[in-house]
C-alpha cells in the first residue's frame, strides 16, 4: 500500500486531490478495483476511466477530470505508471557472481560485476563485459565478445565468434550465429557452403524470444544500433540491418537483405533475398516483398506495393464484384423477359 503523495514522489507527478489517499494496488484500467490506482493515456480511455471503480489515476497534465477522484498529473502517464510498477515490484537483477554449476572456460575474460547463472556456459577466449548477466542454461560459444551490461536470458545460444555492443538484450530461446542456409548443387546433391562469418549486434539492440540471426557466409551479419527485434523473427545470413529498425513478430528476412535506418517491418512481413529497403520505409503486416523498397515508402500487400495503390486496388476489386452481381441480376431479368409467355 502507498499513499497518493508517496506515489507522486516516485513518478514525479503533481497531485490533484487528497495526498493521503491510500492505494492498494497499481494495475490496468480493465483490472482495477476499488482502492486501486491506474493510468489513463489518451482520449480513448476517458470513457473507460469514468466506468472504472479505481480510486485514483495517473493522467496527463491536460486531462479533464469528470469526477472528484484524486489524480497524479505527469507528462507521460504510461511511462510514469511503468516506473511505479517497477518500483513496487522491486529489484530482480541477478546478483554478480558465477553459479557453482556454471561452466566457464579458463581462458574466458570476465569483467567486473558479471553474473553467470546455473548451468550457463562461457566458451574459450570469450570476453564478457562489465555488468553483463548470463542467465540459467544460456550458452555463449568461443571467441565471442559481449559488451557492457548485456543481458543474455535463459536458454539462449550464442554461437562462436559473435560480437555484441553495449546494453544488448537477448531474450530466452534465441539462437544467434547459427550457420546460414547456404547450399550448392553438385552431381545432383545439395552440398553445404561453409558459413565462416560472424554476427555483430551493435549497442542497444534487443532480440525477442525464439528469434534467430544466422552468421554471415564470409563477412558478418550485422544489426545496427538501437534496433528492436520482436519474438519469432528470422534474419538470414549476410543481412545488414540498419539503426533503430523495428522488426515485429514472425518477420522473415532472406539472405543478404539490407535495410536503412528507422525501417519498420510489421508482423509476418516476408522479404526475398538480396533486397534493399530504404531508410524510414514502412512495410505493413503480412507484406510480401519481392524487390527493393525506396526510402520513406509505405508499402503493403502481397506482392507488396505502394499503400495508396494497394488500397485503391482493394477498393476496385470490391467494386468489380458489385458490378458482377449487378450484371448477374440484369441477366436474370432479361432471361425472364425473353421467356415464352
């Protein structure tokens, strides 16, 4: 339990109402009960707040109150509310140190305040930066470099020779640096092409659970600074991903694709190999990309095309169906008129 005043001190907000109001829990609008505090972010949630039994809310400075319930006004209500939730949850970081069941090669170099969890593995000649946490069951191969404050979550696999910048986050079940899908046909058989490159993840990259990034064939597969990759994403060998991309769940990038900076690939976008997508381009969900995309473009559909053209084509196809239905109806009328009396 916390008072409104105590909560305002945590999130840096301005109080409207009784500062000593006692709040039981912090939770969402949908789950809030009497005595709870929630947040209201945007006009669409105003009606939900009016119908919600919560005792108080975190709101924007311009929020117009519809009743006498106390409020805390802040510039970014959602960010402030998340800060409150983290405060209430308490610190859960892994304490520094090597668990007795961890396997760390004697040639590995560990920085200060490194934590390595139960049954995790760190291979030969690997460098682990200060403050990095390798959680239970994670495997980091040989000759890897992990920068400062990396977080490698449970049961991830980082193959040999991978190089991470600072503050990289790898969520559970990821496989980084597996061999790419490369074959050549000889005498009727598919012969594997050796994949001898590596994977480079620059500063502040985050990779969601169960995603895969393959190593390059000769040079590196690279993901640029600040790029955020969702769960279940596949990035194939030799791809060069720009800075601050947003790559959403179930996206698949075939080999040797290149993206500029601030590209957005929405859920289930598929991109064929050797495709270049320009900076700040946006691909809508389920788009199928078979050729280069210019910078700043907004494309959608399968095959992907300019969003305006795609929407016009969809509208046109609906109109065509309406015309077909009208023609069928007119044909029946003509047949009825032509029938013998």
